[in-house]
C-alpha cells in the first residue's frame, strides 16, 4: 500500500467510528459543541499518530508478553501531554472538556490502531495510519456536533445561525441525541457506501 | 540479552516507564506555574467581579481597571482579606477598603445532578442580602444545568434578602418564561430542574453553616487573645 492509500483506508474506508464502531464514548460525550469536538479531535490526532510512531519504532525490541502494557503506557503519556498543554494554554476549553481529554487513553481507536497496525508496520506508515484514524474520527465528531449544535443551540462554532426565534431542542444538548444521530449516520453511510460488501 | 529470558520484559518495561514518566514529569513541572496561575486568576477575577459594581459606584476603582489582568493580583490582595473559618474546604473573605467594609464573600459547596459544585456567594456588609452569586466549578449537563454559570440565571440572586423576620427566606423556583411576582421567586432553567433547585439548596444549607460558624466568634476570640 502506498502512503496515500494507508491514509485513505484508515480515515474513510475503514473509518474507526462508522465502520468499526470504536471511540463511541467520546463521540457521544463531547459532540454537543463544534469547538469541543474539534479540540477533542485534534487531541486524538496528536496522540494516536505519535503513539503509533513510537510504538512502531520500538516494536522489534518489545517483548510480546508486555506489549499491551507498553502500548497503553505510551498512549497515556501522549494523552497527558495534551491534557497538560490544554490546561496551561486553553483553560476554558480544558474546563469544558473536563475528564474527556484524559479518557482519550481508553479510547479504543488508539489501542486498536496500535495493536492492529503499529505493532507490525514501519514507523512512518504507522504514523500516517494514526493520522488517518484521527482525521476520520474528527470528521465524524464534527458531523455529529454540527447537527447537535445547530438544533440544540442554534449556533455553529458559537456563531448564531438560526437567530433568536429558534426554539432550542434540549434533547440535542444531551448525550442521547448523539446516540440516535450516530446510529442514523452509521446506517446511512454503511448502506450507501458499503452495501456491496455486506 | 535474549528476548526470551524472564528478566528482559521486566527490565524493558522498567526502562520504558522511567523514560516516559520522566518526560511527563519534566513537562508538568514546566507548565505547573502557568496552570496554577490560570486557576488562581480565574478565581480572583470571579470574586472581584462580584464586587465590581459596588466598587465602581462608590468611585473607588472602575470595573475595567479592577479586572485588568496585570492588576488582578494587586487588587485582590488590596480589597480581599481572608477570614478565619472552622468549616472544612470552604473559605470566607471580607472585602473592604481602608475605610469601610464593602461586603463578604463565601466560598461555598454543594451537590448538583452529576457531581459537586462550588460557588462564590457575595453578601452585603450586613450579611443579610445577597450581592451576587457565581458558580465557578460544576459538572452539570452542558447547555442545560451548566447554564447556572450564565448571567441570566445568576444575576437573579443579586439583591435578594436572605432573612425575613429573623428567619431564612425560602427561595422558590418558577418556570423560566414566567415573571417573578414575589421577592423569593427565582426563574429556573428549563430542562434542569434538579440543578436549579440544587443551587437554592446549596445557598440555604451553606448560609446556615456559615452563620453557625459565626465569623464574629472568631473576632471575639481574637480580641480576647484566645
């Protein structure tokens, strides 16, 4: 596979959220605002790509018996770096995201990519695969967030779209709405683009 | 060393842990002062904001000057003085100029729907009227319960009397779109009834505790040299 193919497969063809149903917890939790989703997505892109790179670099020295511990440790280190960076430089967004930045550690996408790709491929390829997975995740998050923020707040990225006459839909602000939107998205996209496979 | 040996995985894990924890510890130490300063600044500006109007109308300092980031620390130590308090995890402050007391501020805590919340409650010098309220830490639902942080909800508390005929006033909730008719009515947040009533409960419970702790006792104790 060329590097471009690796990226496209990881980001779209095998999209972690839509195709593999991974990373659902955070897709439900932080998608009530576009800004939160974007920052969360950037955090995941950063962590998953660098974690993949590092795990791939040391894959030949890593004993099989402890490889998962090593992967978790490396992922956790990068996620904590993101958390500290946000706390120091973007305190407002850090406050809104609350515990979810720390929970990137347990986001299945990261562990999934580490185990499925980085543990047996070259560093640069792994980095690109991580980048793809992160970008794919971010796109889905932004898609869900655009619907939730538009109907729930009447805004996009905090900019008023609907005007003051808009009655805000409380359900859109709460986690269950993301559950329905995500399910509908998975349904539509799988039907439209992957039906021949199934 | 052989990868199959028993000791190799342990040493490998140890080395990796030391390297990564080292990186994290260094990074945290580098950013620690900045994180602390952020938290402190946000706390100080929220507390001062509660008294900004009082300070401005009395012609002591303008709101902009008071909350300017570079003056924040100086203004805070100039106007805000911590009071001794026996209640754990809570704080009480006296806000005053050289000549007069402008009010008191209680750092209170209570439980919301999802977790604990913390607020600053500013009182007039007689401690019988609320000057302002700001919830500075909460875990409520964003867009619903979390709106207790917004001006529209919290500004309602300004000017409310805490006591009527020597008894604590019971604040009651009314629907968000109704106009309050009585002095004790607070417009709740639609879709966040539990959070709204938690705020009222927190204020009431904490006022009782702070009254029991009576700051005057401390003053008496100090004067008597105890």
